[in-house]
C-alpha cells in the first residue's frame, strides 16, 4: 500500500495494440498511477463507453480506412495515423474517456479541498498556458491513460466537482457525448427558431443532441432504426423518422409538413449523406461530429454554394462547454440514458454490446464490481 490505503496495483483494461477485442486485456495488478504536481488521483466509480475506443482500437481513424465503424480491424488502416488527431497511438494504453469518481490524492500544486470530492472529468487535455489553442490538445484515454481502471490521474484543471443525486454510472453516460453535442449546436448557432434534423438519435451523441436542442427550444427531428424508435421517442424529440428512408424529403414532408430543415446535426454520414444535405434550406447549417456509417461521401459542391450553406466540423470544444454541461446536469436540464452496466473485467462483452447497438443511450463499465 502507498498513500492512505491506495494500493500499488489495480484492476485495469489495457489496449495492447490495434486489432480485435482480444487486444483489450484485463489485469488485476497494473501499476496504480501516481499523480504529478498539478494532478489529482481519482478512484474511478464508473467509466462510459464511446466509439473513440472502438475507432482507436481498430485504427478506424487512419486515412487508409474508408469503411464504416464495425469494431473489426480494417483493410488499409495504418497504425501510423491510428489516433483521432492523425498521430499514432502509444501502447500499452488504458482507454476510457468518460470516467467519474472520487479524488483520493492530490499533487503538491493542487487545492487539498478537492480531496474526497466526487468529480466528472473533461476529456480534453489542453496546454494550460495556452488553453484557447485548440491545436494543442489531446484526449483522455487516447494521448494519456483513461478511465478503464480502478484509479486514474488527470490535471486538476480538467475536473469539476458535481452536486447531483445521480449515480456514478449515470454520470458516466454524459461527458464525451454531451460536450460533443453541445459543441455541435454551438457551432451551428442553433436557437429556438430552428428545426434540427439529428442522425443516430438512439446513440450517445444523437440522444444528447435531442435533449440539448430541446433545452434551447429548437424543434428536433431524430432519425432512428425502427426497432429503437419507441426508445428514441421517449427522449423527447418533436418527431422520429426512419434512419433509412427511401426519400428523406418525402419522409420529412409526411412527418412535419415541410420538406426542409434549418440545421442538420450529423454523426452518421455514409450513403445517406447527399440526402441530408439536400434537405437543408437556403442559408442553413450542417454540423458534423462523426461518420459511423462511413467517412467518404458523395459531395455535390453546387448545393453547398448555390444554397448558401454553412458547414462546421465539431471535435475539440473551447474550454467552458464542459462546465456548462455540469451545470445542466446539476439543474436537471438533461437526464441520463443508462442502457446497461458491466463489470470492468467484462469490458470486451460491454464493447461488443456497444457495437451491436441494440441500446438507446450509453453503456458503462464499473471497476471492482
Ligand atoms: N468528434 C467527436 O469529438 C466525437 C465525439 C463523440 C462521438 N463521435 C462520433 O460520432 C459518431 C456517433 O457517436 P455515438 O457515441 O453517438 O455513437 P453510438 O452511441 O454508437 O450511436 C450511433 C448511432 O448511429 C446510428 N446509425 C445509423 N447508421 C448506422 C450505421 N450504418 N452503423 C452504425 N450505427 C448507425 C445508430 O442508431 P440507429 O440504429 O437508431 O440508426 C446508432 O445508435 C461516432 O462515429 C463517433 O466516433 C465523435
């Protein structure tokens, strides 16, 4: 034992390289991290799953890959650009972006009052001398070890105590998806004047987009597979339409009485993409944070410029979005959609269920369960 009953070693799931689920290896005796001077050590209560874990494991981000996310190692993918930011991943790596837990040790430069507090972690690593510089960023669980372990360490600037009656597992459904979704809505300047079409409505980001667009008073139309439509409807969009309509324009007309929208908020891309762009009204906005159905799309530039559209990508948010989210959670303005919890040692099974996508919301791993 070292500090205050903190063991020298811990349970952790370690990604050993690019490949299949067998690259995720559960250890009982991985070294417990030691916090640096400006860091805190957190006992992890729960850690949510995300596609970035799957994409990094399978090297989906590599420019050599042109396929949808499947969780399988991809033909053409290359480990040299296997991380989200275009660099390589250094192995072994503990993944897991959405950790929630309790501060159990602090570095010399950190306020002692943080000890014992339950905190959420902002996944974005920043240069704290230049925090507005979005180019100087990394991601928790990608460029440093993350939350699929009993303990993790982060800069004290990346955490926020949270005052909520929600469980750790419920809180672990939020950060990656909701910060991304809020950043997309900010980038597209969505207001109560807007009708927003949301793809992947049953997923982490899609269900976050529904709640956060509603929070702003926008009218949102969510796309969903038929089997999950009742679950998506329960999240509260104005309407739900099928994820693979024969003709999206007609589907919108039948559902909401108009065949265009002000904004498309997309995390799916793929074959549907030209139809998504086709339904945006003149002067409208397209914002995108994912391409789970395929990153390579058929883009007719004429629609883009002749219709005066604005396109925004959304990945690294400016500082502040995470703090806004914690406020929404504390005030009950968004609710958690916890589909299932798995013990950390069953992370492979949890990730397979996440890839199978029979759920609405998110799946969470719980260490020591
Ligand atoms: N840029 C960022 O910082 C950032 C952050 C978070 C996520 N992302 C990306 O955004 C995308 C969505 O993330 P998420 O966390 O919301 O994912 P998720 O929870 O897995 O949900 C994705 C949803 O997309 C729908 N979908 C439609 N076509 C699909 C297809 N061909 N294959 C699989 N699913 C399809 C599915 O809903 P239905 O079955 O109902 O259609 C599914 O629920 C991913 O590509 C992820 O990597 C990016």
